[in-house]
C-alpha cells in the first residue's frame, strides 16, 4: 500500500510532544504539510519537519486551504478546543481521514455536526482519547470485556492536582469551552465510561467552581500551551474544579472529580475504579479484584502505561490501512460530549438534568 500522506493542523505543544514524533516513527506515513495560524510557530515546525523528514513540507496558514490542496490523505487536528469541530468536519467533508484531539466537542450542536459528517463519510474519524491506548488500560479492558466484573453498578474517575493549571488559552472559556472538565475530565470520564461497557447516560448532576483560580507557585510543573494567547492566565474564565454524578439507564452510576488546582495532595495520575457484582478493577496500579474459592483475590497486572501516543497514532494509521473503525470513534466522543454538556448545564442550574 502507498505511503499515507499526513498533514498536521496546529503545530503546538501536543503536536510536537506526541503526534509528530509518533508519525515520524510509523513506517507507513509521511508528514508532508502543516497548517498553523501563528507565523513563528509555523516557521519553527516547518524547519523541524524539513530536517526530520528529509524533505520540504508545505505550509498553510489556513487549514481549509490545506484540505483543498489535495496534498494529504489524513490529518491530525491539534488546535485549541474551539476550532475542533469546524476543522474536523471540514477535513472529513473534503475526503480526509481525521485524528481529532480531545475534547471532541463542548456543545451538543457541534457534537451532532461532527457525528453527521463522520456518519456520511467512509473516512476514519478518530478522537484522541489517548488513555484508551495505554498498555495497562488495554490489558484491563480485556478482562472487563470478557465479563470479569459481572454487572457493573458504579465507577469512580478522578484526577485532582494540587497545582497544575495549564498556561495559555486553556483558562479562557471562549477558546477552551471549559476548564479541567474539558481538559482532563474528558479523559477521566471517557475512560471510566468505556471500561464500564458504555452504558447509556440518562441524568447528570454536576458542580463546577473556580475556588482558587490562578495561583502560580514556584517549583511546580504545568502544561504550557504554545499559542501566545493568555500565557499569563490573566483571562481565567473557566472553572478550576469539577465534580459530577452520572446516572445510566441500567441503574449504574459514575462519579467524577477533576481539578487543576486544589489544597490536597499533589496527584498527576488518572484514577479509575470500576465496581461490578463479580469483580472490580482499578487503574493505578492495574488491578483486578475478585473472589476465588471464597477468598478475596487481587490480581495486579505487571503491565505499565506504555507509549500511549505511539499506540494511538499507530492505531489511527492501521485503521486507515485496513479501513477499520477506531477504538475511540466519533460515536463515543458524541456520548461523552453529551455527558460533559449535561454536567456543565446541571452546575449552572443547580439541579440534576437529563443528558441531552
Ligand atoms: N491527549 C492529550 O492528552 C492532550 C494533551 C495536551 C493537549 N491536548 C489537546 O490538544 C489540543 C492542543 O493543545 P496544545 O496544548 O497543543 O495547545 P497549543 O496552544 O500548544 O497548540 C495549538 C496550536 O494550534 C494553533 N492554532 C490555533 N488555531 C488554529 C487554526 N484554526 N488552524 C491552525 N492552527 C491553529 C496555535 O497557534 C498553536 O500553535 C487541545 O485541544 C488540547 O485539549 C491533548
């Protein structure tokens, strides 16, 4: 099969940390073009890619012109959240395979729009729910899919940092669509819901609050957006803490708590527990809880997180080559967006709401 030609849309932090290095290691693809609105970032990415690929790459300011150029077969979209659906829908509609960064969408209208575009196309459209591509998660999911948990009735998902607010557009509601709920909550919620077996959500109760806000402290790491906008977090219009309870059609529940900043222990890792009547699972460390011969049994899987972004990109490429449906499809992104929107709506109204 011929080499798949890749375009990178948005060559900022995650593109450089994850997408570009992973494509460079995949033998079936070649990065041939980029679209990037910021001139300095665009020039930097062009130079890096020219050096790393050994050939010139085409550069575009406007992604729509890249899609119209006919130069690429597939694109990674790694722009700030507010342009995700507009760009992904345009890419699919112009015949491209798409890997779209999370969160897929933060409004129901946008989620519907991308689902419709993906459903009326034969292209691969995959959402970058990178935690699904961890080796430890893949191993746990095998047990869950084989019925090791029995009837799943509850899950907990949590990522609570002491200090770790990303810099830049992330704290600007207009660009991000939400704070930790849309940034890390989307990972926690997606992963727990997927490990539960994707029950149908019906009701949500949520509370989003900005309790601490911008409180830069020394000696503490944080994700840095590359786009120059709001690098000092002067605009802080999102929440910094979100908690929620989702009710599913089968009676199961999921509790979610995420925070960029809190006065508790520093914890950068995603915690997920799934409880079933026959067994349970825990992500950190990857453990299965069951009983055998009336004895409590813990099985710790000797599997590490692994190279999740390489796994994710390799899977995207494999899906294109084999015309397979991805592990993280738009349909799942749509359901997760419905839950995220309901959590935010419940917080605004101060009461439990239906998941739309
Ligand atoms: N999967 C993960 O774990 C993970 C981790 C970090 C970020 N992300 C996601 O990746 C996305 C990008 O985040 P980031 O931290 O790389 O931000 P960033 O600011 O570092 O990079 C975004 C880039 O997109 C460019 N851009 C903005 N609008 C554009 C447009 N319309 N067309 C082309 N380029 C445009 C910006 O100039 C910037 O260079 C976000 O949606 C974020 O949620 C995912």
